[in-house]
C-alpha cells in the first residue's frame, strides 16, 4: 500500500459520510487495520489506548460500509468515505463533531437537501398542527402534484422575465415541494442523487 505510517506505525484516518459529506470521526489505522478495512469493506481501526485493533460496530452494530479510501498528497493521512449503519460516536450522535467553537453564516450547500428531506419525513410522521407540510400531506397527492406544477411554472416565468431573484426563490419553492412529493412516494432523495451520479459517470465514459 502506497501510504506513509508515522513512527508508531499509524496513519490518521478521517471518516466521512459518503452521502451527506459530513465528517463523522477521526481515528487511527495501522497497516493491519487498513488491510482488514480494504478486505472487508468495513472500517477497522487501531486503538492507541488499548493497543489493539477494533472493528467499528462489532458490538454496537453501527458498522461503516466503505465506499472509498483516499490519501492526501503527502500520503500520510486518509479520508475514508462510508455509509454508516448507525451513529459514529460512542455518545450516540451521528458524528463525533458536535461542539461548535465558531459559527458564521453558512453558505448554500447541497447538504440542505437530505436535511430538509429528513424534516419533511418527520413532519409526515408527527403531522404537527398548523404546519404547511402537514397541510400538504393531509390534502394528498393531487394537491402536492399541483403545487410542484405551479412552482415549476413560476420558475419558468421568472426565467422568461430575466428576474434572477424570482428564479432563486421560486426554485427553492420547487425543490421543497419536490421533496414533499418524493416523501409521499417513498422515494429517498439519495436515490435521485444516485441516478444523477450514474448519468454523470456514464457521460464521462
């Protein structure tokens, strides 16, 4: 393997959710745990405190399916993309990085799509009174489809009018109602993104 281990025979491994792109944890690997990770397609690490290998999720069931392993330009650190079967942190949180030292205004990010999809999914379960999403689910598929069509038309009108601000806001409305439609149809947003990914890969070939 073309990687550089430190004096203790270890290499830093940054574990990242392959779908949400969120950093889940930072751990260490030695040559054996890296080899096991590549052989099993599940993460194995080296515990510096116990001085032994450990298989993530062996006792909790919160395994991590490996999608890719990349090294940095110096080949002395790894980024491991995974699909987690449960929380990454021993505290029960999805990620170990939960404490904020600084929070500035966030830029737009594609990560909001799965986050919003989760909120919509929870709305369908809880059906909180007075919520617009509750109203849409109560009205059913015909109303949801009508709203998707209306918002798509508004985007087209904004584009024809060369009104960038209108296009921006109406596009946001369209994406929201499309996510509601996907939830009503029980189609995961990641499935849609996977279709886009496969199409992109096909065009590169």
